[in-house]
């Protein structure tokens, strides 16, 4: 990998406000770099999460701490006018509530205090084409799910001996499998958002007897913290609620679970 060209190209991507092109970068450098050189660099090979780790490892080692956190999230970069392929295709965008055409990137950030560094990523690929039974529309799907990719990325971070205390993720990654993988497989803890209809028991006995309640039906007060047992999860979590005002003046409610039951409400909401 040409490190100098990599730095030039990433700086260009960060600073440009329009379309980023090889010709655009060459023009910015007044001909000191040709667009063919940029194109050859980009087409040289497929860069992976391993390349990213090798690039950031030295920096991470300087700032890492046992109190660090891993943050998993995915983002969709909309590209409505680009020809469709297994990467540039339709993905569900949680921020918009519907599918858009573009590319989907699963990110893992490592954060210590105010410093965040990307340590792993996966570009979501959907090579399998199929016809939906009801609508007969042609669709695409991946060979592995994003939740499976997340678990693989978490395992790689552990194998890389990255120091961290918590794994943070949003509602769409809050599966039982992910929770078990973090808590049981890697002996780490997690903080995650939960859907309002998630079922919980208020005691281990209630869980065994399958006496569950929706989390939005619990007797909440402003500072309440419940220690609950999520359905199909064999360990307790602390559950808190945060009520906030949206930009449009409406009221929003966020339910957050933490697998370390020694952590109190305010600390959970500020991890």
C-alpha cells in the first residue's frame, strides 16, 4: 500500500464537498499526481478491515484503556443514480425508515474518552438475487447477516487484544445471539437500546415461569432502574428509561439495557 497516496486520497475525501473523483484529486494537486495513478491505486486490490487495523494499530495502542468501548453501527450512503450491483444496491436505512439505493457500511469504532478511532469495518454485499414470493419483485440478500458480521468483528477485536469494557450498539443489533456472544463468549459487557415491546421478567423465577411483560408497560418513574431478565437471555441486565424532546417538539422514549448490573442509571446513559 502506498501510504503517501493513501493519506492524500483520504484527505481529499474529507475535504471535498462535491463528487470525489480521481480527476478531481489530480486537479487539486496541479498535475503533480495523475488521475491514472489514483485509479491504479484504487484498483490495486480490495482493502479490508485487516488493512484498517494495521494502519491504526500503533495509534490505538497509545490511547487504549480498560475503560474503552467498542461502538457498532451501520450507515447507508445513498447513491440513487449508480448502476446496481451486489454492493451498490438496496439497503434498509434506519435513519429514514425505508430502503434506499446505495452502499451499506458496518463500522466498529474504538472510543476512549473523547477519542474515537475506526478499528474494523465490513462493506455489506448482497450477491444472491431472488424473486420475492408475494410481489414477484427481484431482490438481493447477503450470504451472512449484519448481526453475524458484528459478532465476527467483535471476535477479531478480542483476538487483536484490544482493551475495552463495553460494547455499545443500537436496537437493530440487540439480538439474543449478540448479547450471548459478548457476555458469555468474550466475558465482556454491553450497553444497548431496546425496542419498547421487548419482553422481560422481573425475577429469575418469573423468567422460568415465563411471566413476561413488555418493557414499556413496567411501572416507570423518572429515576427508575429495573434489574430484569430478557426473554431467552440467561443473565440479568439493568434496564433504564430516558425521556427526551425531539426537534419537532414531540416526546421520545429510549430504553437502554446494561449487562453489568453494578452500573447505575446515570452511568448507563453516559457510557
